[in-house]
């Protein structure tokens, strides 16, 4: 990092230093952000738009007065670069840096704090200097489990994105281990990409993209070709794949708030049919997308008559039940419980919801809760033999768990007893040693006194 002496102490000398040593990193070359590299970074790529970057920074006025510093707080600062989350100068400057690089940015007011400045810190219309260190960067995480990372090579136009059900035209280049295995132009419906052999990870990134955007997606097996791989592409099981995706064009479908209730109910039948088709084919993630669309459309609707209200409730209840079954198949047990709870709110004695919630709880080792669910199933339907069998399994698991606890605690207490016994033996040996030493010292003192006595 630079020292205070590295920074000019007046505006005129600062401008001269940056003019002599710096480079203009703005797109239109208006000298709004001038950069001087203090320490080169590591060779390699630079951050892309949307990357999560981690930096240390120090902000100063041209007088050298410091107004902000991450190091003083002993905590680096993180943000998604190029997304307008920070000063315009930061977005521009950091995109030009390499990992480990330290640089100084001279920023005009229009790229920093503008005509208003910052009360009590930065006067209006003030140029500022930032010293930046780029510690690390990584792709933008698109899923909660980190299964899809996006890095934007070319930013798209506008502010709208494809939604579920939209038709999209894209160019794809897929790679695995550096080998190109897929290169084509393709059109598909968002939420149904696998019908065209397009991985789920590409499908799930669509609603984040803008027209004209080109991005690189790092896709984990769950969102790629899974444990089966893709033999026609010579891709084995559980392989990470990389897709470069260019969104050439898209056409959105109506959002929920743009449709009336009758339109939603009419479309829901077709969406449910698609979901059932995907489920039967074992394409559970695709089925989830369809069922979730129905829930998002109808969950908050009330209807105007008893018949319409019943249709709404039937769609919502069936969709939650089907979601629970899909999540059971893909082992997302908390989602199973959540969807079953939604059904039970509508129908407290729903046999399928109680049974599926019990299955999920059993697989989460919540044996007592699972047994309570299966017992409630028997109250609803005493002839449900599957529930009776599951209760036996729960009882066996509870007993096994208690036996394991007994062994654990028995071993623990045995170890405590052995440690206490060992400590007692050590203490007794130490006490005996101390007594022996004291007796020896007393004998020595007595002999010394007898030797010191005068001879007669």
C-alpha cells in the first residue's frame, strides 16, 4: 500500500502526478477516473461485471485528509462490481484491476460524490483520491447452494429479464475440462430448457440476464448433467461444466399481476400437465418449476364463488403436494416439510401431506415427530399399512438411538472415572513423595544441629 507521503497535498500537484503517471480507465476517455498502479497484481483474468469482489480502500481529499478507510475498521469491503452498488469510479477502477493489485484512483466529482458531496466529510464538487487493493473476486452466486456462478463478459441492454414461460433465443458454447462439447444457436421456453437438451443451470440463469448479455456460467453437477453424465457429449458423471451464454432475444409472458383469475386458472391446467409429465420422466427440478408457477399465481387468490374457490384450493393443494413429492425425490427435506405444512393449513387431515411430512422427518432423524405424523395418518385412515410399517421403523430407530445414547454416556462416565482414578493415584504419589522429601530434610537438619553442637 502507499504511504501518506505518496499522496500529493494539494490539487494542482495531484493532477500533475496523475497526468504524468496515470492512465484514463473511463470508457469515453474523459479523464473522470485516472489510475496509477502502485503494485502490479498477479497475472491472470480481471473481475467481470457482477463478480463479488473484496477490497481494502482508503479515501482522501486532494489535501491528503483521510475521510474513510476499511483498514481502520480492520475489515475489507465486499460488493458486486459493475452493478451500481458503489461509486461509479469504483466500478470502473476495480474492473481494470488484477488480483493483488494496489492502485490509486483520481476521481472527478461526477464519478464520486457529485455536486452534493458528503456532509461533514466531502465538500461539494470535490475530486477525491482512492487507494484500492483488490484482495479477491469470484463469480456472482445465482443459487442459495452455490451451484451456479455467473461472470458477465458483455453487459446487456435495458432493465427487463426473461421470466418463467418466456421464449428465448440464445447462443451456447459448453465446455468440460476445457473441451468444447456444445456450440449452437437454440430457442427454448424458460422452465422447459431440458426439452432442448439445455442444462438446468442455463435455464435458471435466464431470469437474471438482459438482452445482448454474454456471460460465463460455472455449473455444478446438480444443475448440469448430474450423476448420469451426458454420454453423447462424452461427459462422465458428476462433472462441473462451463457454459458461455449469449442472450440474443427474448419475449416475456404475462406476469401474475397482468392476468385475471380466469386466465390463471385456464393456464394452470396446462402447467400442471407439464409438471406431471416432467415428474413421470424423473426430471424433478423441471417439475418443481411448473408447480411453483401455479402456487405463485393462485396462492393469494380468493375467487368469487364456491366453485371457483374450490378450483383455486384444489390447484394450490395439489401443487404443494406434488412439490413435496419432488423435493422428497431430490432429498431437500426441509422443503418437503414446508410444502406439507402449507397443505395441512388448508386441510389438517390430509393423508398424503401427513405421510410425506413424516417421511421427510424420518429421513432427517426426527423420529418422534415422524412417528406423530404417521400416527395421525392412522387416525385419518386406520387401514394405511404403510403408515403402520413406518411407525414400527420409528420405534426401532428411537430404541436404537436410546441404546446408542446409553453406550455413549456409559463410555463417557467410564472415561471420567478412569481419569479421576488416575488423577487420584498421581496425587497420592505426589503427596507420598513430598512427605518423604520432608522426612529427609528433617533428618538432615537434625544431623546438622548435632554436628554444630560444641564437643565436650
